[in-house]
């Protein structure tokens, strides 16, 4: 007689075995749980539940609204009761007669699904079949981000940068800002562009589009078209672009005795010159000034060096104890191959060739500053064709 396996032996003894299957969550349940976990994490880190009030930052106020909605919603409480170990949902009596459909519940939780989803929990209403099909083609369903542990530290760092002033939330979202590793605030959520696919011509035959992998701060994600993100920006007047981090003083730790010697500035053109209009979203002016940047660009529309147009300040980096003239030359040498070669006429009709405009991204400038500060720039070269820094070491 052959030996019985453990399972066979247990069966012989009359012990029934039932293997527990892992819990499967619907998209609705997963989104509610992810939003509640954000609130739990905030409470643990700050020692109190999220609070309302204009003096609190946007994330705390957002979590406070979410918690209010969860506390009074029977459906959400049923989903979250087992994981509510801190009693966060017991803050008020629940209206047990209140029934909220899936779309309304997600809206209350700050999840803007609108026309994104084509599954059973989100349906498009009052939309023609053609528009319905187009939306289904353009926008994938939002789902749980399975590798959110990679992105969670990014969200945490950016929150910290906003709190201490290393980053700013600038009004609006522009097409040229939608690149990988960029963060936005849209419909009350932090939105991170993790990946951007190859560009392709949109159905209208005019605009360029691209597929994005978008990660949300509540642990969800979706594959969204760039043009779809731009449309949502129009619907949200509070939309913000989070600037790249100000890496702080360059080359030296600062003290009260240190001298601020200038600022690296990065500008975007608003010029209406015919030769500039088609490319102004792809060029940036990089320079160094010893005066305030706003003062430096105050007369931009009358100066050929600014392409006879207003400019937008994209990023600033403060300098301490450094020769700004030499630093400016270094930056121009780094991006020399990407320099815009153009001749325009100044307001007096004289030909001028502006020399500080480059076909680069703000991320490329930020990387250059980072490499300069770390003393590593000598080991890298900017490849303007690949639009990235490459190491001489390969």
C-alpha cells in the first residue's frame, strides 16, 4: 500500500478541506478601498483625521470631503467595515435609507469617471452612439494600480515639496507640459504621467495625440489619451500643473553669510511672430540673471531676445556663491546642439539672432542642473536627437 499524501490522509480521517480563494474586488470596491486607504495613511502620519478649512493644504481638505461622504454612505461602510480598524467611519450616524448609485458614489469620493468607463458600473447617458463608440475607443477603464508601491514615494515626495515650497502648483495644464514624470492636480486628485507612447495623428487629421499611462494618488490608474486629458483640464477651472522641484542652492550648502548671486530661469514664449507660433510649445529660453526674474522679463514684448512677446516663467533655480556668467556659458554649451537657430527683426527693423532659446524640455533643464550640482555633468552629454542625457561611459 502506497503512502497517503497529507491531503489524502486528512480526507481518510473525514476532514474536509476548503481552500480559501483570494477576495476579488469589483472596480467600484477597489476604488473605494484605495480612497479610504489614503485617508487611513493620512491619519496615521498626522495623528488626526483630515480636517476642513482654508488653512489646510488641498490634500487634507480633499481627504476630509471624502471621509464625510464615506461616513454617511451605507454602501461604502459595508465595503470598508472590516478594514476600518481605527473607527474612522463612526464619525456620524449613517443614513441607512440613503441609496447612492455607483456613479454618484464614485463622484462623491472624488473619482471623476464621467465618460471614461465602459463597464457595468459607469454608463454614458444622453450621448449619441457615435460619441459613445469614440469615447470607448479613446479612454480605457480606470483600475487598481498593481505596482503602486513604485509611485507612492513619488506622490509623498511631491506633497512634501509643495508643503515646504520646493514646488509650486501653477494654474492650468498645457499640452507641452504633459510629458513623463510630470504631476498635475486635476479634479481634486494628484495625477502622475508615468509613460507616454509614440505620437500619432488624431482622427481630426490636425492634432497629434498619444496614449498615456496615468497614475492617480488614490492607487488607481488608466491608459488615457493626451487629448482626453486636455479636455478634462478645460472642465476643471482649478486644474494645476506642479512645477519641477527647485533643487535649492547650487554647489554649496548655504549659511547666513552666503551671497545669493543669481537665478537660473527657464521661460516659455508667448510670442505671436509667424515663425515662432508653430514651435513655441517646443522651445525654452535658458538664462541666468542677477536680478529678479520678473524684473528681467518685464519688458519682454519689446525685446528681440525674448522674441518680441510675453513670456511665462516655467522654472527658477537659486544660485549661491557662484559666477553666474560662467554658469550661463556652461548651460549654453551643454545644450548647444539643441539651440534654436533663427533670425528675427527687432522693433526697429534690425535683424537679430536670439541665442538663448533651445529645443529642449523643462525636464532636460532640470536634469542639467542636477548633474551640475552633483559635479557629474562632465560625464554626460545632451543628445538633442534622443532628447536626453547620455553617459560618456555608455
